């Protein structure tokens, strides 16, 4: 079953699928950012879990290894093809995160790792996540952390300059920002915390392969050329280069665990994705 796709979702599917294999590699390297949210949300064996914007399935693979029954939605068929190989038993669907092809109260937990913030109306996407979660279920919202704690911040700025984009607004990692999004979506916010991970790249080719793979970067390559984008990446990340020629980039993500709906929490494992 496929959800109706907006033009914006179709665009995201196209650009994130442009370098799907390289993005799957980066996504797997970022997998430690899933560990603490999974534990704090209490995801346990038998739970039915949906990952919105599941990409190539790195989080789904982790949750499945912990005994969860997993489902995922993404706008990129190329990424879903990789996810199907990683997690053969997952219920994976192509679609739009603002129009999830699942029934109400279907999941014991819903997660979104750097995905809800990709749509123009983030609160609408979080509201939809809350709709498909059972009352009281955790809805995990993860975004980039404080700019001064994200080792890719200078690269983001360099790529914005190439694009001619205006400076970003207040970061979603600002205290209270994610809570405000959850409240606008009708989900009571719970605990918020930071997750720090150091990303390692063995050499310059590995760095460029993975840094050129996110959808907006792949789209920028089409607009201004790979040489200009490559130069901006290498210049901005030069401080992260190690004496051995590799790169180590310390970064951080901000995570909020909200709760779907209200009322008494049913026993876990009762969802029907």
C-alpha cells in the first residue's frame, strides 16, 4: 500500500535516492544515535514500531534485533530497496510522512530521526505520527543538536552559501523548541536529551562519498556541480582531518520523547501495523 505523495515528498524521494548506497553507508555509521532513544522510549520485544523517514533501515535493523516488529515509511524507493535487504521482515511502504498509510492507534512507538524537520509543516508530520501511535505511546523526535556541538555546522554554512540560501532560523535544538512542536501537534512533550556521536571517515574519498549523499547535497551538486560542492566540503571540514588522513567529526543530536494522545497506556505489543 502506498500513501498519496505530495510534490514535496516526491522531490525528497528523488534527491535522497540519488546516492542511495552511499547514504546507506552514512546512515549505518550514525547508528549509535539510535541507542539511547530506543532505550529511553522503552522499546521492548514484541512492540510494534514505525520509523517515519526510515531511509535505508538502519534504525529498523537495530529495533528488530531487540525483538520489535518493525515498519517503515520513506519517500525514496531506492532507499527502501536497501532497507528491504537489511530488514526482510519489515513492513516497508513508499509514501509521504504527512499522509501515513496506517490506521489509527496502530503502533506501540513511532520514531522520526532527522525526518520530521524535512517537511514545511513539522507539527503536521508529528501530529500524523501521533495519530498512528496508540494512546500514551512514545513518539521519538530527533533533530540536529546545538550548532556549536555539531561538527558539520561549518559545512552546512558553506553549502548554504553555495546555494545562496538565507541564514537558518533558530535551531530546533534551542531549549523548548521541540517541545513547542510537539504541543502544536497535540502531543504532550516528555524528556529531552542530547546524543553525542563521533563520526569517523577513514580517508578523503570515504568522507566525500558519504557527505555528497544526503538529499539536499545531491540536489546542490546537480545545481552547481560536484567540484564546487567538494571544495566547500573539504575546506569546511579541514579542522576535522587527522594526521593519518582520515576525518573525525564530533556531532550531536537533540531528542524529545513525546506521548501520543492521552489516557491509560495499554499493554505493549498490542499494535497492528
